[in-house]
C-alpha cells in the first residue's frame, strides 16, 4: 500500500456556502472542513481524484493522515465522509486535528481471522453472525492501529465472542469496556445453519427403506 494515500494536498477556501461547494464539485474538487485541537475550523478544498483513490483503502479511515495545507503539515483523522447517493463521488469530508500527545477517540475496523477454521463452522456447518464491524477506541495517535484482529480459531457452535475476549494492541483501550462490565458487547456468534442439520441429513440417508405394503 502506497503511503501516498495518507498524504493529501489541500488549500484553504474562503468562498463558502452551498453554491460555492457545488462549483467546486463541478471543477473536480472536494470541499472539506478541518476542526479540533481547540483551534478555529478551517474550510478546505482537495482534489477529488486523489480523495477517491485514497478512500478505496480501509486504512484511510483509521490512519493518521497528513494534510499539506499551503506549505504546512497538519495531522488529522477522517471523522465523516459524505458521498453522492448514486454516483461514485465524494461530496464532503470532515477532518479532525490530531495532537501527538493527546489521546483520540475513533473507530477502528475489526478483522475476523480464522473464521473458516473454527470448529463451529468447519466441523458443525455453522455460520458467523457478525454483530460489530468496528470498535470505538481511545489511544495516543502513535498507538492507533489500522485494524484489530478477532481470532475465531477456537470458537464453538453457539459461542459468542465479546469485547473482553479480544486482545487489544498496547496503548489501545475500548471506549465501551471503559464504561463498565455491563458494556461488554457481543462481537460475533456462531449460529447453526437454517434447515436440517448435517446429522439429520446423514440419519435420513442411513435409514432403511420400508417394505411396501401388500
């Protein structure tokens, strides 16, 4: 993955309002806003093609980005991205400033690994019902992971993995778990397949045929 997706050129815009934003989009640009860190918000403009190339990568949404704003570098996270309802276009981005020594709150994708090898699926024919796809975390910018792994290698049929079952990277904390044990949310459950089970099918196949009545 090229590091270019984590570096975006931006320029400050002073022409604000819906009309100005429409003109920018017609010119192949994306209006954006940069806020946070106790500073005034700054309206920005980015090249649409560069944004579209970067937003195809999952890491773009959970990585500290560097915005190059008229000769200055600003570290930021994508906090919100608006898209056209049916065209492959990004219409607006919200960036939040990142301060190196201050903890941040953001969402990180969950990667479910060894799913096809877990007993509940491999041996019993179940399927994984994913209840969460990302996790809200707090950490210093230097500790922010691109994703968090959920290892399902030993998960049995009917078993549910919760937040407390995963190992978070060093320096990373779950926002929900920080609220107390009652916030130990479920991540994934192995459920039985719909319809007759494999055992039932094997039993039906093995059953002797009844002799016809005379």
